[in-house]
């Protein structure tokens, strides 16, 4: 596994936002810190998977010292996200009533998730609670 630094930001009126200094444009969010970390892993895994699919070079992790010198990250909290070096996303098909799917999409969009991200989070929460 390789660990990358994620920066968690929190404004008083927002969810926890997550960004990755080594992967500009890779962002995530969560209502709680635990949810933010879970969604950060999903976002980073997916981002790396797409980069690998397109033959892009995966960067080596930056040092904490280097990241914290950047003023864009000075107000955040750094956490490590462990990601297997080769992460592969798998496309799956599900069947759902259209109204239920619309409700899922509305909720996901209102809370800063993709449909896939929300469904994965909900499924993992249910499985871990069992």
C-alpha cells in the first residue's frame, strides 16, 4: 500500500472537504470526519484507477513538510489515506425503480456525492453494522 496525504478542511457551515496535494482536482467530502475519510479513499482510488487506465504516471507521495509549506493547505488538517498501488474499479449494473433512483440521485447531489460514491458508502455502512 501507498499512503497519500489528504487535507481535510471544515468551514462552520459546510461538510468536511477533502483534497489531495498530489492529485489536483481529486476532491471529496463527508458530513463527519469518518465519512470524509471513507469518501477520500473512494475518491483517491477512483482517481488513481482512471489515471492508470489512461497510462498516466502516478506520482510519488509528497512529504508532510512539503505539503504544509503550501499556503493553500495551511488551514487544513493532514491525514494519510492508504491506497493499494493498483486499484481497479469495476463497473456493475443494478436494477432499481426509477423513483428510488431519482431520490438517491437528489440526495447524493445535495450532499456532494456521486451516485456510485453514495451507494458504496451506504452499502459499506450497512455491511459494517451487521
